[in-house]
C-alpha cells in the first residue's frame, strides 16, 4: 500500500481554514550562500500537510575551514559546520511546501511569488512570527562568522562584502516580514490539486474551491 504523503502532518481535529495564505520571505542568497547554504529538502513538509507553528522547515549552515591553508584543508580536513534552524512562522496547510532561498525577500507586490513557502491559514490564526524573530538565529550565525563573508567566497564567484554592506543586508533580512494574500484566485491551482490528489481535503477547502469554480 502506498504511504499517505501527508501522514506526518494530519490536520488537527476542529481546525477550520480561512481565506488567507501566508507567504514567507526568502533568505538573501548572497549572504547565506556565501560561506554556507541552506538545507530545505530534509525538512520539506509533506505535500498538502499540516505544519505547526515552530516546526523546523529549513536549516542554515556555515562552513568554516579547519586550517588557513586552503589546499591542505581541502585534502586532509573536513570543514567545521555550524547550523541553526528556520522555523515556521505560523500553523497552516502547506501549499507550496518547500522553503526557498534567494527568491523574494521583500514581499511588496500584490501578487504573491510562486517559489516561497506558503501556508493556508486557519481562520483563527491571528498572528504570525515577525521577520526580526524568524531570522534572528540565522542572522546571528552570519554575524558570528562575518570574517568569512569579508573574503571572496570559496563556493561561488562572490567578492567579499564590506562590514557596512553586510550590516545593511542583515538589517534587510530582519525587516523581511511574512505577508498574507487571498487564497483565491492566487492559489487556485494548488487548491485544485489538493482536492484532486487528496479527496479527504475537500471538506476543509470547500469554501475556497467554490469561489474558484464560480469564476468559470
């Protein structure tokens, strides 16, 4: 028997979904991939599954050489890896389920980006975590290893940043807040796929599916 893709994220009893989708801002790629990266695949929620506020959805890491001698380090030593989690800012049903870095950091447009983590919110989910709290651990990790970002990247063709440039970018990251968008019409394709692939979700999405169908 095929395992239910949503098995580890079943919607709790009594949850009623509203009409808003929370979209999470991305990380600034030029900062967080300069001397490390992000692991999103290991923490990707199951398709159209319940995500609880505070669940780990990604991990940010920094890779520091054990020696000052690049060639020797590459041959004989593994890097020192430091990691911190990125946690879900709210509870909801995962529509776009993988957290993406380096896509849209500032959610200014009225049309949501398609590559950022998106959660259909319960009707009583009144407050999500702010960017200042959401990215605090990741920004602290960068600050603790800022010397690596002042140099040319070992991973990519990126020049070193000045302290002023780095401070400005980190301030932008902390100021990047989630944004709520109407579920319809922007997420109609996700909603249609959800009810088709997982019929048990129809009872939760009926109020949204009807809106989408009324336009046809």
